[in-house]
């Protein structure tokens, strides 16, 4: 069972990136830069394919990688991920041990202030708790991905109209189509940190855009889930903004989400 990394990066060099990420599997790398090009190399016995595009947007680049994937298991990634030794074998083993799983979510170590989840057990993921996982934790059977037709939203994420959330929407749509998603308490890599392409603090845009996202994730339950989020994480996200103000911004975002969904723009 082959594992293939699908990475979205910006202005990177193919050789240096493979070394830094400690790749130990095949990979498709979509490089957002100022020109159009493609290249391929053998790296420690693995095929690394490198495609450069001038177009921007995390959703767009992840979709370009999906269209070029040919491994059995696709593992989404970013340029700031460094993989653990043996990550591909560990991922393949989890899928072999759980043949019912169409997708499995793994642990990626991140700085405490950026951590949104920590997987401690093997269990199934449901619609009401899918909003905490980032795309770099996703490993998915390519067969199921192709059958589902699910792709990343171009409305959310770095380079898009609204901030993050393309990963949560991808996960929800995949499950809505009847595919099974599970967690595995296995760390496959770590995030090296650095400047975020979308996060500029817990400000008005953060809460507003999260409100838009919550409409698409939870529909009529969007505001209760917004309140749940604020109360559960108020010490971190509301350290400089009153909970009431944050809730108002999220409510405004939810209204905008309804409008976007209605008008399709």
C-alpha cells in the first residue's frame, strides 16, 4: 500500500524541500510561484513530482495535487511539515488494520498556541467534531477520494476570500457522502512554525470569517456551535476581545455565510 505526499508550497526548491521535509515516500508538490514549470526526480528511491504554477490559493493548489496523485494513500501536507522516520509505514499499517476507514487523521506536533486537537484514541469522526482538524493530518484512500469527487473549497484558506476552513469543509463533505473517517493516535510529523498565510491574531476578521465557515459547517446550528467554540476556548481566543464582541462578529459572519450560500458568490 503506497503513500504519496500531496504538498502545497510557495517559492520552494524541489531538492531543498525534500530534504527539509524528510520525505520518505512518493510526493506530488504544487509550488505557487511566478512561473509555469514541471520537474521530476528520484529521491532516496521515491518519485518526487514538482509542478510550479503562478496561480495562488491553498484550495486550488491542493486540488491540483489531487488531480495528479496516483498513490494508494494520499497524505496532504505543507512546506512547514517535517516528517517522522517511518511515517509512510505507520500510515499504511493503520489503513491495513482498519479496512473500513476511507480516511484516517493523524497527529502533527505544533506549537501549543496553534494546536487545535490532540488525538489520543482510535475512533470515528462525526459531523459535530470535524472542525478541529487541519488538512496536514489527513490521509485518505485515493480510490475513495476519486469516487467521492470531493475537492477543497476555493472560498476558504490562504489566498482565498475567507480565512481558514477549507480543510473542515473538505472533511464534512467527504463524510456527508457516506465515507468513513477515523482517528489514529500516531504522530507522523511536526510543524516547524513560521508566519501564517492567514492568521493575524484573534481579531474581527478571524471571528467574522469563522462565522461564515460555521454556516457552511453547521447550518441552523451555526450560532450555538459558535458560542460553544467561544466558551470552550475563551482564555485563548478572547484574551484581548470580550466574548460578547467576538460572538457579535461571528453572528455577522454567519449572516454573510447564508448570503454567500444563497447567492453563490
